[in-house]
C-alpha cells in the first residue's frame, strides 16, 4: 500500500467529506467563522473594498481547490467517496450505524480509487 491511500483518506474523505458533513449536521461552519473574523479584522485595519472581496471569495476558492485536489487524487470514484463521507457526517448524529456504514462505503470506494491510480 502506498502513502497515497492514507493521505487521500485523511485529507479528503475524513477531512473534507466527513467533517464537513458533521459540521453541517451540527449547524456551524468553522471555516466561515474563521474567515469572517479575519475579514472583519482586516477591514478594520484597512477599509479597501478589495480586501472585502477577497474574504467574500475565499470560501469559494478553498472549496474549488479542495474539489480539484480530491479529483486529482482519486478521480471520479474519489469524488464519490467524498460525497459518501459527507453523507456519513450528515447522518451520524441521527443514526450512528448508518453514518458508520456510509463512512465505511466511502473508505472502500476511496481505497479502490487510489488502488487503480497507484501505477
């Protein structure tokens, strides 16, 4: 097993997919809170409209970079694995068994997506 599989699992399936779904399920967005705090602090220092635009577009840029990264590591099956992990994070508070099942499916799909790309 190469190092590509564990990195893909931790970065994208668990980090990007599962934790994003869990935060959505809880009802908070830690990334949005941090960016909003940094944005308000930056605009207090300088009232330049370009800084406001930067902090408005930053979440979109981060999302695009994350999706492209997941695609580059696992292609379409990797994106499907991230989607299943997101669903696992959404439902884990309602049904632990169903959430763990979704997460297991995501990990199996991620393993197969990186297995075919190891060559």
